[in-house]
């Protein structure tokens, strides 16, 4: 061994210059390839859940260059090898025989022949197609041998298919397949594969729409060679040569343009497989186009549709805007833009109140004229029902009960709950929004609202299918990436935000929307498919919402104008709801939510008031209600009264003998509530009058409707006049009563049955007094000011 090493040392010393040259050449060869062979920007490519192209955006250098292919289709592979490099899998980067034949041909013929292997062509493409010379050819051969060491043959073939030019600004097989044939490369026929195999041979000379006969000859010559080499049979050959050549480039698919633009910003220059259901997206686009034509006649130009999978929170359909003209902002992705929420947050308040036991689904809530710290909410129809079941108030989207319930629940507490639901767009303080928060005072996007409804539905589904447990992170962001795992947090037994029972009854109320008051055509929206849904309309008719959930899907719809212009008739019911139900019709039927029995308890409920039944409720029923419903109040409206022997008059011990009294349970509403309730509920039985000589508390008999206690009356400045008419309103439990009005002991008028008095008043402080025909009276201090006064 020692002798061998000494001999080797002598040889090295003797030929050290030659070894140095060889070493330098080897090192140069070893590092001759750049770390990244191709640095050109690629197009943003978006595919559906079944990996079919649904959109793409051109690369930054103006080329249609798709990201590297996963594999080269077999038909194209056989075609390109037979046409360009038959011995591709045998040589080590270059083919000496081909080079020799090319040199011989070029020396004896007028035409030119390349003789480059596919590996050499990849090197040439990476070197930006430098001018051809024998020196450049030597460099290509040198680098090609190194390329063969770095990559496998199949990887080199993929590089070739990805970066070879196909004429114009079309680069790569996949791009060419879509631009020239409108299909993915994996679906290319033999004729199409042969066409694309011969195109890179001279893309500046031959491409679709130019020198068609030359292209046809080259393609058919290759097809005949494929036949002779037994790659195709005679029938396939005949069919292939009969295929027409492509003409002008075809537009790329663009069925989810706004999502494609969003992905370009968030995942630039990548191929992204999304969760989009391609077939559903096509049908949703058709729905959007149909309703765009319907709405544009009212100068409503924009709409958006979002469909989510409840279980995975995957985006199944994404229609960012309607196909309107650019002048109307069709390029704007409405799904991500914040708009006034309208009434879309009401279900979460309803569920929050039930979650904490402050409300039962059919508890009567007040719907009367309301002024809270100067804020005077109005119902959409400008009417009042007096009292209405909470579920009906939700399904009818009544504003006044919602504001009163928000005040009862607590503005700050509800604001905090919205943040727990991951509604990031509600980012100002609770005081900034005030009680108007529940009526659209805040802004949110279709993305955020739909995901919140979906998360609520998922909470209920998970509880029922996973041993009555919850997940800590249920209100997650939706996902548009294919097979992207979501982190829903750890399993737990306590509801982190809303309980299954409260959500079930919320959805039950939202499902029971049949038709809105005064709309005779609402049966159009009746559907055999169950859905819990809510509409919303922003102030000024600028935003129309309709959001619904089934156990499987969440559907969000917005309609309006991207520039914020309001339009008469732009409401959730008329503009957005028809779109929601058309989307529901194209989705599979997913049934209805399972009842979460472990989060419900059977309670005895007063049939008239919806409260827990008290001892004085005559008619009761038993219902499965949220467990915390046991904490709610007993019915405050049923009480025991005493009548005389004829049961026509009320009596008390001061005026009637105890043994002759008849005790009755009676449903009694406060005077103002009764005033409005009785007009829409003809079966309501007002309390009987007191027998003559029996006393009654005036506060139980009469109540001011307007002005309210401690409410300041502002008079508009009427063309400089100092006196303006105002209206005083009173509720009286006796329908046939007569009352007398006094202002500071000055008689100002009389009213009968319907107690509204118009009076011309000046600014000042007064004592308003009302006396009825039986001597009962109530008083209230009022302050009247001109609106211009400080």
C-alpha cells in the first residue's frame, strides 16, 4: 500500500499541470448550473376541488407561463420523444450521432438541422435562447451532462414541457393546451398531443392561425411515425389526422374571477387548488347573472354570493360580484368589503339571551314606541304590535324589540360576544355604535357574516354528533384551499360562546319565517328544503342581505350598489332573499338540525305569554327549552282578579263582600302595551271596569305614550314661528273612556276612546295632567324646547 501511494504521488507531481486543468474543468462542470435554473415569473393558476382550471392571471412579464407541471401526459411524452429525441432515456445529455448527422446535414444542405437533445434544449431555454453557434452548442452539451446528474429524466422532461415556447406569449404545455384547445394537458388527444409536440420546433414560424398547411404536414408526419412505431393503431391514426388544427387562442376559464384576483394577491405566482365546487360555481354564476338582469331595472347593479361547507368551513362557491359593467364596479370583490350589517346580527342577540336564561323562544317582548337617551328606533313598517313573541320578533325582524332586548342584555356584553365570534370588522368601541349596533350601526363583510352563521351551525352539529361536547375554536376563518386542515381547538363540555340549545331554538325561529306582514307573494320563497335564514336592510336602502344555514351549507347573499348608492325597494326580502333561495335550490337537500336533547330541559310554559308558567296561568304547555331557561322569570302578565257575582265588574274588599267575590285568572298587559296589542289581537280581553265605588290605582289604568317620563320634546323651527303643534298620546285600559287634558292646570282639550291630542305649544317646562270621566288622574312633568335652542 505504501509503495502504491508513493507511485501515485510521483504521477501527480509529474502531471500536476494536467491534474490542475482537469480539476478546474471538473469544478467548473460541477458548478456550471445555477441553483435555480428558471427564474422567470409564473402565472397565478387557480383550480377547483377536482383540480380543473377555473381561473388564471398572467405573469408579471406578460407571459402566460403556468407553474411547473406535476407530470407529463403519456401521449405528449411519446409524441415529443419520437419527434425530438428518440434516445432521450439512453443518452447522458447529448447524442453524438445526432450531432454528427446535424453537422453533416448543415454542411451539405441549404436547410438547417439542430441535433439537440431535449436536455440540451432545456439548457438553451434556461440561457434565454442565446444566438446559435458551435461554441454555444458546446456550452449546452457541457451543461446538459451536468443537468442529467442533477435531475432525473422525467424531471428534465417536465422542465421542457413547462418552459418551452408555443408562440406569442404562450409558454409551456399546460398553458398551450388551455390556450389552443381549452382543455387540461392530461386530456389531450393523440392529434392534439402531436400538434403541440411539433409547435416548439419553430414557434415563430408555425403557430395556430399562421402557416396552417406547414403545421398540418408536420403533425401528420409525426402521427404516421407514431403509427409505424406501434404507439397508436390504425383507427386512432385515422381519427387523429381528421382532427382540425386550433385557430386563434382560446380565452382561459374565468368562472371565479374575484377569488382568482384574491388568490393572486395572497398566493402570487403559484398554482392553487381551491375548495371550489366547479359545477356549483357555474350554477351560482348563472343565478347571479339572472338576478343581475332583474335588479338592474331598479338601478341595482351589484350582488355577491358565498357558499360555505358547514363541517369543513371550505368555500364551495365564490361570486364576488355580478356581471355588470365596469362603470358599476363589477371588478370590486364585494365579499370582502365591509357594509352596514342591517338586521343580520339579531339572531346572535336572540341566542345570547337564551344562552343566559334571560329569554325563552316565545316570551312576549315589548313592541311599543321607544326612546332611549334620545334614540328612537322604528320598525320597518312603522307600526307597533304592543307585545310579540320573541321568536316572531326575530323572524319578522322587528327593530324595536331588538333594541330593547339589547339594552336588557347589555351593549358592552353583546359587543364582547361579537368579538369572541371573531367579527373583526366590528372594531370601534361599543359606545361608538350604541344601541344602533343591532340595527346596522356596525359594518361587516359577507365573508365575516356568513362564516359566523356557519360557525353557529357547526357548533350545533358538533354538539349533537360528538357526545354533547363543544370545540374551543369553532368561529374560525373560512378556507378556500383544497384539503387545508382547520384548527377548531380542543374539545370541551362547556359552551365557549353559545349553547347548542339556544342555537337550535334560534334556527327554529329563523326557519319559521313564512311571509312578512303585508307581502302577499311571500309563498314564492316557501321551499321543500329546510333553511334557517335572516334578511337585513341597511339605513337608506343601501345594503340588502340574506344569510341562511342548513346542517350542511351556509349561504350568504348581498345586493346593492358598490358605490353605496341607495335605491327604493332595495331590501333584504325583495333583492337578496330570491337569490338565496335560488342557491338553495341548486344545493343537495341536507335536512334539518338534530335536536340537542342533552342541552334541553322540559319546562311548563304559559301559552299566552311564553314565560315560565305561574300559578295564575290558565293554559300551559310543556316544551323542550334551553337548560338555562329555568333561570328565566315566571309569567308577569297573568294575575288573579276579583269580580262581582255577575262577573261584569272588578271589586275589592273595600267595596264588596268577600264571600260574594269570584276569583279569576286574567291576562293583563301594561296600558301602553295593551293599547297597541289589542288593536292587532282582537281576542284580547281587557280588564273589566271597577264596580262603582271601588278604587283603582291610576298608574294601572292609564299611561302616557308620548311624551315619555323625563323625555325632552324638541320642536322644529318652523319658518321662524315660535309656536308649533305637538301631539300628546295616552293609553287607557277602558275602551269607552273620556279623558280631560290640562297643562299647568289649564284645560287644553278632551279626547274619547282614542286619546291623541294636538296642541300648539311654546318652549317651557309644564305639568301635564290627565283626568278621566271617573276621576282617575295621572301627572307628568314635561320640557319643551325649540330645536335651535342650546
